[in-house]
C-alpha cells in the first residue's frame, strides 16, 4: 500500500501504452506540468477529465508559532494547491473496501457516560493524556507514506483506542441489556485481531477478506434484529413462544460468533422450535373437544334456527341455575346459544368482544361463558377454543343479556377481590351499570365499601 | 481551466495534433489511475507526489441510524504539491472563472 514507483518506471509505462518514445513521453509530461501550473496561475483550477481537478485554495492569514524559537508568528494569507480525484479514480482506488457498509452499533449517546466519542479514544491516537501508558508513545515510527496523514495516525496506535473502547464496553455490558451483547461480541472480536493488521502493507489481502466478512455481517445482524422483532410481536400470549424468542436470540448470538452465513441452521432451529410449540398446543387442545362434544351439536343446531325463540327459552332457565351457583362450572348454565371461536394469536377478550359484538365492554360475557377455559380474565390461550354467546343486537341488549353481562362483571369482581383488590370495586360498579337487579342480588355478599362506591356513581 | 482548454494549450506547446495529445493525456491518466489503484505512489517532478492512504475504521454517531456506527476503512488518494509549485503559486492573483 505504501509502495512507490519511480518516475522512470512511470514514463516507461506511459510510453508503452501510448506507443511513444521515452523521450517524447518525458517531454510531454513536462509540458503537461507546465500547462497545469500556468492554468492554476491564471484560472485557479485545472481539471483533467477521468482523473481529477487541481485547484488553488485560499488560506486566510493566521497566527502560528515558530517551532524553533517558540515565538508567535503571523502566517500570511496564501494559496495552497489541492488535488480532488474524480469519482472513477476514487472508486478505483477504494476497490478493496468497496463492499463494506457501515456497521450499526446499538449504542446511542445516552449509553456512554463519557460522552459521544470519549476523549480517551482520541487521546491515544494523537498526543497522550495522563491515561496513556508509556508503551503507547513508543510506536511513533511512522510508515513512509503516511506521514502526511491528517489524523496524525501512526498505524500501530490503532490497537489501543479500540482496546480501550472494548474495556469500557465490557464494564458497561454488565449494566446493559442482552441485546447489546451481539455488537459487543463483534467489537471485542475485531479489536485484538483485526485492527493492528490494518497497518501492515503486506497483509492487505488478509485484511480485505477479514474486514469484508466483518462488515458484511452487518447485514446479518440487521436481519437477526428484524427476525427477533417479528418473533416478539407475533407471539405474546402463549408463554412458550416467549421462551422460543429467547432461544432464538441465543442461537442468533451463536451464529454471529461463528462469523459466517449460517442462515440455514438458524432457520432449521426456528422451524424445530415452531414444530414443538405446535405439538404442545395441539395436545392442549385435545382434552377440550370431549366435554364440548355434547354441547356442540345442540348449540350449532340451535344457532341455525331462530335465535329469537331461544331468547325466550333462556329467560326462564337462567335465573335459577345462576342464583344457585356463584361460579357455574357446567356448560349448560352458560346461555345455550353460543358458538365456538378459536382464539388467534394476539387476540384478547376485549378484541374478540369488539369484533363479535361491536362493543368491547361486553367482554365479561365471554369470560363468564367459559369458566373452564378461561380462569384468568387477562389471559386467553392462542389456539384454544372458547364459547361466544351470540347477541342478536349488541346495541340494545335484552334484559337477560344485560344480566348475563352483569353476571360476568360480578365474576370479574370476585376474581379481582382475590387477585387485584384495588380494581375490584370498578367491576362491581360495572355490574350495577348493566343490571341494577344483579347488583342488588349480590349486595348482601359484597364488601360494603365497594357497594357504596358502585351505587354512588 | 477545463479539459478542452488544457488539450488545446498542450497541443500548441508540444506541436502535436489535438487528437494525439488527447490520447496521450488519456494514456497518462490511465497509467496513473491503475498505479494508484494498486496502491503505488509516485512523484512527478515539478508537480507533486501522489500516494494512497487508508482511512481507518472510525466510530461515529450517525443521525441517520440514530446510533453509533463503525465507518469502514477507505483507501483514498493523497496529493502533496512540489515545493517549487507551492512557492510559485502562493501569492498569485487569479481571475475567477
């Protein structure tokens, strides 16, 4: 990378390419240089198509220090000659690093206590704040062609900034999430191996391959992030799928560590996990069909006939069994006109009620109708089957339907007194809203504070 | 000074036809480009030194990604003018193009 060819060799190359003699090429180049200078002198810029542009840039007057005496001197305003390569030259020169893309870290400025780019990083690169160890000052020997580097980088110094970074990151990783681990692993892996070798001129090809693999991984990391997000979004209710996403993450970290494209093994692992979930859910579903088998033929047949008739029949049946049992265990206590609904992933009783009735506040009715399947009103299992009582006109509930909803809220109230006492009285109030009769029915059994709250509003 | 002016003046100075000077310039450019592409630097007398250098990986904050990113290394062309040229052009008054 820092090899030089002599001007003589250059002339040879040009002569052979242009089929000219050495002498004529030599004099040609001399003329060219002369024209460039005079062009800069007269016009301030000379552009050579396909190559680049030479320009004069004005530097304003500034104060400097005489390095020998230490006194201040004024550097007068003057032109400087600059060369700007055109695109084809730029791209040609950057060929070895052409495929690399920026690698996104998950750090944001808030993560770093020490500020955006910590001073320690720059400190080791340039001069040397107190933090620096003595050995870092030694490799000041600069490679020949990199003396003019504007960053003042002596390549061997490169190891240090990143080692410091990873040391800091290791401390921070204890505080940060698991999601950070992937990037930290990557950086840790890079620094001891990759960066020092950047400087070696002989090792260019090795660097290119290694760095290419490092930066190409950025695609994989982003893919994995997206896969994880998708997995998280799609499965919230079944506890099993939570386990699967964490398994996926771990597998993801493992594949990143291996530094290759292991998409197949990752996909295979995901498929296996999905199959396991399916099998387990399937097994869970099996026991339910048995008791429902008897109810099903009745309910579906009844549903097909006019529901209006059923409403009449329901009324006289209902009050007795409901009054007798506070927590109706048998399916027959539930209103006979129901149909089955398979719970899809992401559904809630609220959302199902809204979809079926147009009024999500009727959800306790569904809760009430599924005492076996739904024990916790906040949790329904995707893939399970629940009964949904059919309501002819959800906007105008019949008194019986209102009572059923009120009963549902009462069940919720009871559940709540045990599990979430602070919210219990709200459910009792809801009971009263849907059916004051039902509220009165239970008034003897409820906490008097809750009752007064429910009746007051 | 644009490219065609350059060619004109060069052809005048060398006495060669424009087509030929243009080809010569193109050959020169192609050799220079390929040498720089191989990472080889060179000096042209009275003009300056061309070389390549590698900008190392940097950790910077990207407003686009809203987080830190590692900018990949990049190899670029570096030019340093010859001292004679520098001096000659230091205090030149140029007409604006």
